[in-house]
């Protein structure tokens, strides 16, 4: 694969990985929380599930962030106005560098708050 | 427009009987104080944006060279304020309210409350049971001891309603097949107004209720009285009234403990006379209003499930005498 | 075979003759031209806006003072449900995606039409039929009365025995088809039919906003359709999806509705962000600050919006460890909006802002959106939301956002693109007056709702007692309501008068940055004589590209006049892939729209066999639709 | 005349749809274009929308299951396991002839395309006829209005059958069109219908897997 092709794949990974893993952590996390506290109940403790989910999601998001930074540095001679594919890669890299941090904050808030609050007390 | 914000909201604090900014319970106080903090932050943020818009208007003619003057400054403002400051502020707000304050307003820990009251929503009135007693039941007026944590079990017999006493605590829905719980704790003796807050049909607007916080002794006396079956009617007229009640349509829908009437569509009338209001706090509990309600309830609460009872004069007087005796 | 050397003038005439639609009413019925469909959407949504507005004013009159009896409880319940459903499903979504999106997106990306022109017409006809379907229900006394979110068990057969809720579920499914088709069309158009060379970093932010809205619609509407199918089956067939006694779950409806509901409300405002990001560069003659951040912020608002739904359900007693997920997502969904707000403000500060009517509406939009958005941030606090949930505080919040952040840019967009659509200049003074009337009116209408909400006034109540201290605020709101209505009338009147007596505007009165200002006003049927060269996200500000277009026309390059031809590119980088043939005006869309309307009519009348027959008719018309292939036409 | 380059190519080098009159032309044009055709994105949008609808049904199934301790509730028949799983596997194999058909169409081999689609259609019709018989037979014993389990069981299974029916009708229409030769339009249609069948086959595995999970898991 050419260098540009590899950079392009890294850039798409930077864009979609963080978003995907947050959606997974959100769906599984809140689903397990509701299932655990419902009639069927039982199963492993909520804290364990949330910690594992948070760590896995955190690792994937940091990897996505790293991918975006690599693409950003690799396209440093161009600007986001430049013609494609370099311009497009630089633009999406710049954008995802900041927004992946938002996903990181969300999964941290999810995990920590879900552990701190008392399990199975209704809000 | 900006000065309007704090001014009118100050006015608000001396407002209605359901004023969330005039709290009388610990939970409502915490939420109200959090609101004032959040309002401060919002007014500041609104001021920043309004400042930027005014600055744009002031500079409206002048612009640097090229198509992207001041791009660097723009990026800095966006990243520092738009992302940085906002993330920090929101994380702080999140932990303060969804972990710290949440511990106070969520479902009370098992055993942390002294009394349990079951608030059961019907289509369009509230039934309050006291499970601890030999079944004291009343409607639209709940009594609780002051300065004691009371557990409210929110249930429903039909659609979703919401138990909400704004001055004491946040609201909780009544979900069919689910038993939701919140705590009510009144700091001071008094009468607190609440209202159903989830759209539940035609008379959703008239489904209010009172919570009376009484001194413990007064509350115990009230509760003992409510637990007893209905007093038997004294006097000829009252006995005739009971006949009208038992033979007429009333007993099909209402319950009076200690009598054959066991209907469950309408509220329990065992101690009707001890209540201060009727029909979801729309009318006071006086003979004239009670008579008007019995003859033409659709006028006061159109669409409610009580049909118009057609009684002639003497029958009505007898019935009112009997109901008046149900202290 | 090399194209025959023809002088430019003859090429343009062949294009005109090729793309000419049928004349008169038949032309409007069988049109597939995105501009004509945009105008059809525009006029139909204005009618629904008037209907929604009338419902709102009737409610405001009823609430003007305590114990009023302008309308009884039954009528009031139908009014507020119809107001909600009409405004969201039949005004804002079709106005932004249908009217603005249809008219502008092909122009902005340098294309001749949408990717699926006949499907574009079909989504209009289904939208119109579903609107009539709902309003026939309303007119015959079967108007939905279970609130726009229609919580069960109130909307179950036991508590809503009439056909009202059948009209509700079927109208939402029916309208969902139109919005889904529309959003699929937008996505494919913006991905594949951009002018060659227009890669993702050269796409206008208007397109990013509409991509976000379309992806939101595409993934949210099926969840609503599933929910409405469950309710329809519960009511008609007697299934037990929401009946706890038979293993169903009442909260299932709320979960599914709000999984659709919250992305939906972001879908309402994201196209308005797109309109704002088109007006601001033109009015400040400056490229938008931080284009990459704004572009991804518009996509992110809707994406995170899929994870916040249960902040509508904080009072239903879900476990705390589950509810905090939604608190966290609600907190972070604010960041993309704050990125955009600061970007707009900095663009206006550092640019040469000309406060004409469009920019006035956008400045009003920013202020109202920040006002509404900040109270939205207050809902990050779960206990505070549990205190003011379903009160007028929440109504004030979302009306500031919907009216402030969706309707203001719609009015701003009407004024901004008025010269392009009609070829005439609007009257500036009445325009500014209409802005100030609407701005003051909406603030007088919605600000007291914050206060009366904190005073404990629940929503959806048809009347209230006199001794609650709410009367003064409700009276002020009613006055504000009528003032806003007057302001809207002034705005629409001004546009009508300008249409009749406005001065000719020429192709580019605002010196706008995007490609729609590179065509004549109103643009011809084929949009561009030559497929434009694009080397930046602001093509109209690149004079050398526009001169190249003139040379291309003279040399007969990229005129593509041998049929309804349209270039196709690869998705991310806009590499020139092929030239395809587009289908042209066809009678099938209205036919299929009518057949579907009849299917739903007989479904609501519970005549399933007849509905099945019309279903078969729909399939037949689909076969007829694909009988003749575009290159054979 | 200056040498105009758009998106990396000249106007002359780019394939034009109306030049594809016969299979040989079509395969030449198909090899010239970059990326996926517009029809691919069109069917991708339909698949995204339908997949969201079907996974909402599947999500509802698991949600209702998480709410009830005993699943399937007492008194409800256990779902068939072996036969549906085998049949879902058989249906999934039809993705192979469909994929080969679209490759053959892209290479201009019209006769091979038609034969492969017919083969796939036969298996698909076999699958749906058994399933419809089974569905109708099950409706004799219990009805959707018995309880929530039966409600979601019939809705989920019925929706899956609906999508298989749509796939079959698409195949029949495709054969009718291909009967009159190959054009770019019909090549794109074949690609699109192939992707639709990949979705339906995968969906059927998920649906049958969900319904049989009541006894397996």
C-alpha cells in the first residue's frame, strides 16, 4: 500500500474508532446497568463491568487520538485548504484530534459516575 | 434584556404555592441553591456571547486583509473557551449534581425513613394509603409528621401520573407495574401543594393534592382517626342519607369502610368530612359546593368518571347530612 | 466518439431544451427538478406552519387567564398534540431538509439534480399525503390527543378508545417514509454527485449540516417506526408490547420514542446551523473561522445526540448507575454547539459584518440559541431536571431552541436566498422591522415561561387556578404570542410584496461564497451550463475558477448536453468517476404517493384486505416506475 | 484548447452510461469507473434504514427478556431450534451465487449472471415457502396477542420473512430486466440487489439466532 493509502486508513480509524467505541460503551454499559437492576437481576457486579468497559474504550480512543496526531504531523507541509487527498486528511485529522478528547471525557464520566453511585438505587 | 433576567427571577421567589424557589424541604433547598449557582454561570456565559455580538456590531465596517483575518485569534477563542472552559465547567457540574446531590434526591436507602405513604394515581385523583395502619385511606390530602423522613411509594392503577410537591422534593412518575420511591421531609409545619405532572388525560389539570406537615402528636391523632371505620350516622336525616348512598349509584363507585359500600372507581369517602377540599382542590369542602359537585360534577371537572347524580331536594339534603357526619 | 464542435450558444440551447419540464400543472405534478420540488415543499410547509401557529394561538388564548373556557379539555389536548406533531414533522423538518435542502444542495455542490430525482419527488408527495392524512383525522374529530410523545398506557386502546392514536401512529410511520427517502437522497447526492475535485475539505459547511441531519434522520426514524408499529399492533391486534400484566414494559415505548426523539430535536436545529454557516461568510465577506472544527461539530451534535435519550426519562425511576450515562452524554453534547457558537461569533467579530436582515436573524438566532442552550446545560444536573421536568421551564427551554435556533435561521434563509430564488431584491426596512417584531415577540412569549415553570406550572394543562400567581405571566405570554404572529405576517407580507414589486437582483447581490451565487437568479433547470471547477470550500470567491468555467463553456468542455447527464465522483476525494444518465420528469411519484396514502387510509379504517390491494398497487407502480431506463427516455 | 483536468481525469477518459449498449461495452465502462456506483450507496442507505428497524426489533426482544425472569414465559411453546438454524444457514449460502452473479455481470457474461440468479432464487423460494408454512402452522397454536413474548416473536419473525419476500421480488424483477440484455443500469441493479441479499442473509442469521437464543442461552 502506498504511504498515502496508509495515512488515509489511519485518518479514517481516527474518525470512526472513537465514535464507535463510545457508542458500544454507552449501549452495553447502560444496558447492563438496567438489566442488572431489573426483575431478572443477578449476574456480575456492575462496578466490574463498568471498569472493564471504561478501560477498553479509553485504550481505543487514545489509539484513535494517536492516529489523528500521526496524520496531522505527516501532513504538516499542507493546510486543510490543500487539494485532496492530503488536504482532506489534514482537515479530518485536525477535527478528530479535538473531538476524540470529548469522547474520552464522556467515557471517563460514565465509568467513574457509574462506580461512585450506589448500585441499583433508582434515580 | 440582560438586566431582565435576574430582576424577574427575584420576583419569582415570592410566587406561587408550588414555587420551586421557595423550598421547605432539604432536597428542594439543595436543588434551588444549585439552580441559583447555575443561573449565575448561565448569565455570565450569555453576557460573554452578547458581548461578542455587540463587538461584531461595533466593528461592523472594518476587517483585516484577505478572507481569513484574525484566524489565529478565532482558533484560540474556540479551543480555549469553546472546548476547554466548557469541558471543565460541565465536568464540575456533572460530578456535583449527578454524584453528590444525586445521593440526596434519589430513592432513599432502605430503612432510612420512619413512615411509608403509598401515593396511588387514579384518573384524575390521588389516593393516599398508610400501609402501617389497619388501612387508613384518604384522597387528595396527605398528612405527614413534620421533620421526619417519609417514604412515598408512587404507584398507579391506570396511566402514568407524577407525584410532585415542588417545595419539598423533586418529582417521581407512577409507572404501571413499578413501585417508585422518593423521600418527603418537611422542615416546617404547614400545607404544601403538589400536582400531577405527567399528562394523563382529560382532567390532568385538576389532579392537585395537599401535603399537610403536622406536629407528631397531631399527626398520630389524625392517623388513628383515619384508620377507624366510618362513624354510624346520628339523627334521622343522616340515616336517610345513608340509605340514599347505599341504595343509589354512590356505593357502586365509592368505598366507606364499615359499610357495605366497596366501589373502587371513586375515592374512599370514609372520612370525607375531615378533608378541607374536594375534587382535586378545585372546590372547598362545604355543604353547598359538595351538593353542587354531586349534582353536576362534569361542570367542575369535565370528562371525569363521575356521572351527574340526579337527586331531588330532600334526598340531596339527607345525603349531605350523612356525608357531613363522616368526620 | 468526440463530441461534435458546436458553438457555446447552441450547446446551452440544447441543454435548455433537454432539461425543459412539462408546462403548466402537469409540469408541477410530474416534476423531478429539485428546485421545483423545493418550492412545492416551501409552500406546503408554510401552510402547515400557519396551521401549527393557529393551534398555538388558540392554546395561548385559552391560557391567557385562570379557569378560562375558550376550549374544553378534549379540544385543548388535541390542539397541543397537533401543535407538537405539526410543527416538528410537518413544518421544521420538511422546511429545512425539504425546501432549503432540496433547492440548495445540488446548487452548492455543483450538480444538476439530486442523485434520485424521482425518489425526491416521491418524498414530497408522501409528505403532502401524510399531512393531509393527519389533518383529515384532526378535522373528523380523531385528532391525536396523547401528546406529541404519546406515552403508553394513555395511548393504548383501553384509555384512548377512539381512532385518534391510530391516526397518530400511522401518520408518523407514513411521514417517516418521506423523511427517510429524503435523507437517503441527500446523503447519496452529497457523497457521489459533487463537482469533480470537491473533496470533503472543499465541501461547504451547509452540506456538513445536512449530512448530519440526514444521517440522524436515517438512523432515528426506523426506531420511531418500530415503536409506532408496536403501538398500532397493541391497539388493533391486541399484542402486549407495553402491557406489564402480560410481560410487556411501559418504559419500552419511552426508551424507543426518545432514542428517536432526541436525535430528532438535534435534526431540527442542525440544518439551521447549516443555514447560519452559509449566511455568516457572505454577510461578513470572511471565511468561517475554524472550518474543520465547525464541520465535525455539526456531525458530532447529532452523533452524540443518539446517546442522550434517557434525559427525557429522569423521573421514571431508572437505576442511578444507568442514568449517569445519559447525564455524561448530555454534558458533552454541549461542546460541539459551543464550538460552533464561538466560531460564528468570531467570524462576525473579525469579519466585515453587514447587519442586513439575514444577519440580524442570525444574530438573533445565536442569542436565542445560547439562551435556550444554557438552560439545556442546566439539565445536565439530573436532580434539577427532576424538579422542573414537564413544567413550563422545559417548554421555554425547547421553544427558545426550536424557535430561536431553527425558525430564526429559516426566516434569515428566506431573506438571504430570496434574490436567488425570485431574482428580486427584498425590501430591507420592512425586513428589519419584521426581525425586531419577531425577536421581541418571541422573548415576550417564551421568557415568562421560564419563570412560570419555576413557579411549578406543569405543561399540557388546559387551565389553572387563579390563586397560583401564574396568571400575569401567562397573559404576557399570550400577548407575546400574538406579537410574534404579527411579526411573522409582516415578514411573509414583506416577501410577497417584494416578489411582486422588488428590483431585479442579478446573480450575486451578496457576493456570496458558494456556487449557487455563480448561476443566474433564478437558476435555469440545468443549474450550471458547465460543471464548475472547484478548488476551495468557497468556490465563488475564486475568480480564476469562474473564468475557467467561461473558457470551458467556450471550448464545449463539461457541458454534458447529450442527455440528462451528471458527473459522479468518489466519496471522500471527489475523483471524477463516471458520467451517468439521470431520469427525467415522470408521473410515477405522485401515483405511488397516492397509492401509499390509500394503503394508510384503509389501515386506519382497519380494512386490511383493501389496504393489501393498494399495497399490491404500490408494488405495481414501482415496477412501472423502473420499466423505462433513463438512457432510453 | 487548454488541457482541462477535473478530479484527476479528463472528460474524454471518463465512461458515460449511454455508451453501454451491449455486455462487452458495459464491462469495459464498468472497469473504467472509480469507487462504487451511485446505486451501491442507494442500497446502502436502504440497508442502513432497514437494519436499524430490524435491530430495534431484536433490541426489543432482549429488552423484554431482561424484564422477565422466566423466558419464554410459562405456557408459551419453546421456539423451534434445529430446522430454522439449518434453513438460515442454507439461505446464507445464497449470498455466494448472488455475488458471483454481480461479478459475472461486471465482466459482461450475461448468461452466467442469469443462471446464477435463478439458482439463488430457487433456494430462496424453497426457504420462504417452508418458513411461511411453519409461521402459519405456529399461528394455529398460539397468537401474537397471547403475551409479550409471542408478540415480539411473531413481529420479529414476520418482519424477517417480509425482507426475504422483498429480496425474492427484487430477484424476479432483476431476471425480467436482464432477460432483455445488459445495460449499465441493469449492472448497477444487479450489484445493488446482491448487496441487499447479503444484508437479508445476515439479518436472517441474527433473527433466527435471537429467537432460538430463548432455549440455547
